[in-house]
C-alpha cells in the first residue's frame, strides 16, 4: 500500500513529504484515512533527538483523526 507521511529527515528540520510502502493489511488490521494529525511536545523532542539518536526519516505524530474506508 503506497503511503505518504510528513517526515523529519534530520534533527531540527522542517517536515517534508515522505513516500513509503506499507505491508498488506492483515485480518485484524483496520484501513484508515488520516485526515488530521497533531504533533505534540513529545514528538518534537523525538524529532530533535533530545531522548537519544533517532532513525531518520522519522514521521512524528501519534494523535490522529480519520475515517475508515
């Protein structure tokens, strides 16, 4: 499944589109179109590497709103 997210490519950079491939859905998965996503203080600390080295590109945001297909 082709997907686009907004990713940090290194510390202290603006988020830019990142195209990636997700695995196929499994029996217990839910497909969801993300309409909105919040980036909180913890996400910013993660992107900036404040809690240790991070694997970039990194797509922050774990609070989202969307709809199922």
